[in-house]
């Protein structure tokens, strides 16, 4: 039984999959559909599609993208984030191809929507995204206004735990960089009430092992570094015991006797 | 495998596209069911996952689907409930309140002991010896649930490995409930669903 998951992340901006650097610069990579197909074939434990320009433009979720992804017949659980405004959006996202949702700006701007979302799609399907930096504590970064908010507190996490199943801790400053996720964000995280997913500059095996050793992390979210080589996912998984992360999955070999 | 026309119940949430895609991949056709009228012509029913019990059961009852679903199953129409769909088959659920289910598989739905959510890939342990499903013993499937199904041993088809006996699958006649998501458990999930459909369809 695997304690943690390896989650492949696709960041989308302007309809294109991009490599994102600290929420400031974006380099185009290609069609999100191609990346999703690769991650599905390589056997990640979940796929996270983060559309980063929908909320700011108040466009709602990208249902067209979801439908295109659904038409690929992905067999891996799909998490979608981007533009979700309320319970109706969350339900529409789930019905059109996603299996879980990632919500971000709602946490700070419309937290009153959280109960309705939970009551509609279930707490297990909702993940909260928390872009943070470490400065005398773990501080929340509000990306629309690009301001640093309050320190993330235990009280805050306790309130969120009624509506979310996990928190995605994003080291936004180190996003896109090599081996740079600030582990203090986890070591000093104020509460262990919610399992944490981590994202932002997580590229090396030892880094991943260190994060899992904290005992707070249930998922390692890895973005563009998975696109540099074939079988990157399987390569990473081979470094972990099967009690920690699910064994690698090869679709083209005899190991897959169910294909 | 013969082509079956599945009725996937739409209760206002549910990962319908994922389930529909999986069934199409297996060569079947799908009808999305929102009313009793739309049940006609379907040979096999699916209650999909992803949602919350009170909202889903309210939708089914308000649209007068509940009694028709139960009647069809009593007449022998096979039905598979996935995750929340499995919970809807219970007698009662304590998710966000106290609500009656469809009572297709006697049991109740309650939170996990520590209020936690089970997320990730877990192995199955089959309670009943089965040639059809033996190849899936100890294989890992994707789970994502905050609530669990509690029932008598006679209805338990499989449990979650290393979990202290949490229910992974329940069965009563032609009704099969799966706590995990076969439609999102990659090749092994698709193979399992295919086997389950064949098994239920052949009676």
C-alpha cells in the first residue's frame, strides 16, 4: 500500500502548456493534451492540470480543454484547477472530465463558497492551492494582487479541513527552478490536520525523499522536469519502495499483463 | 464481449465523462439518465462516483428515479455503484446528515474513524474465492473517499489491504458496489471493470 503519490503537473496559460517560473515568466512547451497522454502512459498516480490565467480574467473553468482531455480517454485520475468560482463550476468540471478540483482564489476571496462546493462534489474531491513563501513563518501569496497575506495559521488550516481533503503547498518563488523547493515550508507548516501536496522546484530524487520523510506530504507534484526524458516517471518511482510510492507501470512491456 | 447499453445516472455531480469514456473504450454504448423515461432501453445501470451523498440522493428522489432504479434492479438489471455510487446503494448514510439510501445493499455509510480521507492506490483483498477476480488479488486500485461502507460480512466482496478491513467492494445479487474507481485505475481498473460487467451480465 503506497503512502504517497507522484502527481504529474501540466501548467496551462493561453491554452498552451507552459513551463512557469515563479509565477512571472512562462515558456511555451506544447499542447496540454500531448503532455497528458504522456503522463497517463507513463503511469503517474494522478495528473494535475493547472490553468493559471482563468481566474484573473474571470473566465470560469476551461471546459473546452477538459472536454478535449476527456476525449483522450485518460485512465489516470485527473485534477483540474483554474477559474472555478462556485459549486456549479466545480460540478461542471467534474462532469466534463475531472475527478477532483483544485481551488485557489476562492480560499481568499470567496471562502463562503467552500461549503457549497463540499456539499456538491464531496470534500474528497476538493484540494486547496496555497502559494506560499517562508519569511518568519509560512506566508500566503495572493497571486492576483501579488501581495503577501497573513501567516498561514493552525486555526486557518483547521477551518479549511472541513471543506478540503488536501492542501497543495506551492513554493511559487522556486517554481521552475532546479532542486529548490524550500523544505522549511513543510517543516514549519503550522498544522498536520490536512495532508499536503508539494509543488515548485522539486526535481531531484533526494529532494523527494526528504519531503516524504517529513511525514506531512501525501503527494509530490512534479511539472516540467518529467518532460525531459522518456520514462521519467518510472525512473523516479524505481528509487522508492512500493510501500512509499506505487511501483512503476510500463505499458509496453510484459510487466503489464493486463494491457 | 457483447455490446451493452449502459444507463449512467446523472445526479448533478459525478465524473460522468470518465465513466462514459471507460465504457466506450470497452465497446459499450452509454445513455445519461436523468429521468425514469431515460432508463428505458438500458440494460445495465451505473451510479458514478464523485459527489456528496445528500445532494445526490435528493436529486435521484426529486426526479423520481429512486423507485424506478430499485424496481429495475429487483427485476434483475445489473447495477454497479462506484464510490459515492456504492454509498447510494446503502440503507442509510451519515455523510453531512442522516439520509436514507436506495437499500440495494444493506449497510450504512459513515466517516472513517479519525475523520480522514482515503486517497491513493490501495490493494484489494477478496473475501470470497473467485476464479474470475483472482488475478486482481493484491493489485492496486485508485481510492478517494472520506466515508466508508459498513455492512455484514455476507455482503463484503473485497476489502482494502492493510486497512484493518475497510470495505473495498460489496455485492448483493446483481448489485455490485466498488469503493475504488476502476475507470481511473489505469489498465488494471479497465480490466477489472470489464470482468465485473461480464460476471454480472451473465448472472
